[in-house]
């Protein structure tokens, strides 16, 4: 295991800045996921850690040693990419043994490590097959095994499941998570899929346009997003955003007015100087419920355009308060043929964002409905 520290990391290609002032601490044994849209810089950041891209500015430390000028081959990292990169003329056994042979390991050591890796990844019965005789998931397990036999300090995964179908992706997510638990190594994983990030990570690093938007646990990012971008990127379906105006700000409470004219008081910390400013009211689809007569709830009328049945849940899509909105159907009756439904949300479940995208601090977050 090893810790990884990035201090003021920048990456530029000529005048084009790809990454800006990246400061990040990855502890021993953590499973950290870099997530973000295409072009956010997540793969470039991983490749710099791996020694495949030059660092323009800043320091990279692995086990408290600066490695900026150390070659990739000498950093003792195990890298797994989207492309399996297996040798087609070699058997699985030979592919697994290849890194050890290149390191001039002894025959007994090679046999022991290949056997151990094959057992760990459940590919013992495939050792005498060649890559063309394997499924996509089996090839990816062999690629991971080839990294395991080197006993690296840190594993680097660059979108390793992108070539797999949905069912195999789920299976391999479980396999990699179990592998991390068994090995205990530090793992850094890049994906554009926020579901992968939420289900696998100890810590998530959200990137946008070469900057870190937020670092935290999956729970932190879902319930306390630092920006409107993070709130919209983390969670499926994504958070709803309704245009509103901040009309008052008192101690531990603000009042906002929607475009429909309705107002709601929220347990959110805000400066009185923000009064009159436009804000975005954020509501998770799963936080809506059937409306009641409670004066504390924010009630919204949804004109339903589309009903999405997913088996374990049904989502309603439509228009409300002048914006497109999605909600989980609050009841089996609501999942049927409906054109309009009255919904409600508790103030403690709402989020508020400034025009800049910055989230205002929630003082009382609710994660359950009583």
C-alpha cells in the first residue's frame, strides 16, 4: 500500500491549460474514484500519476517520495486500461507471467504468483486458453491479474469497464470492489459513470474543466453537494433545479419565491446581502412525496409528459414551476396513467444554489420522510 499526494499540479499543452492547481491527498488503502464529464481532465490526471504524462507544474509524491522525474516503469504502479492489451499469441498463463519474466523472476515465484492471481480472479480454468477464446469480462480479469502479479504499491484503472455490456459492468464492479477488500491496496479509478463512482469509492474526486469541484464520500457528495454542477452530476436521475429569488434571509433561515409566486422557508445559511438575488432551488427526484395539507411543505403541480417504469421504481417526467422536472412516483396509483399530480417536498430536503453555482450551507438536512 502507499499514499499519494498531489501538490499544485498543473498540466498544459502549449497555451491550453488542461489541469489547474490540483491539490489532493489519497491515503493508504483508499479506493478513490476520479469522475467527471469528457474533457474534465480525469484521465490526464491519472496518466500523470502513472508517469505516462509529464507534469507541467507542481509535485507528485508516492509514499512521501517525489516522483516527478521517475519513469513509469520505476514507480511500482499497476495500470489497467480500457483496452485489455493482452498478447493474442500467448495463453492466459503466459500473459499473467509476462511481467514477472520481464523482471527476471524465478520459475517458482512466477508459478506461485500466477496461481495466486488466477485464484483471486477466478480464472484458474482459463489458464490454457488464448485471449480470443475469452469473453470481455474474462479478458478484463486477466488484464487486472497481470497488474496484480507485480504486487504494485498503487493500482490505476482508466475506465476499465467501458467496453463491457451492462450486465458485465455490474459483475466487474463487484469483482473489483471485492478485490480491493482482499488486497487492501491503494486504488485510483477513472470513470465518467457516476453510478460506478457511487457504488465503488471510499472517496470521490469530481472534476470539471480541469478543476476539482469537490472531494468527499459518496454520501457527502449526494447529500451535501458543494456546487450546482456536483448536485446535477451525482445522482440518477439528476437533481431538479427550479428558478427562484431569495426574498429574505434571517438567522438560520431563508425564504425563496418560485416563478409561480409560491414561497417557502428553508433551513439554510445565507447573508442578508444576497436578498433579491436569483437562486436555483434543488430537489432530488426521490425527495418528492404526495402533497398533504401541511403548511410547511412546498407544494408543486407537475404536468406529466412521460412515465418511466423501471421495475423497482417508476419516474414521472413533466413540467412544473416553469422547468422540466422528474420525480419518483409517490404511490402505485401515481404510476398509472396520470396527466397532472400534486407533489410536495420538505424544506429540509431542499438545496439552494447561487447564480455562480455555489451551494448555500444547509443547516438541517433530512434524509427520511416521517
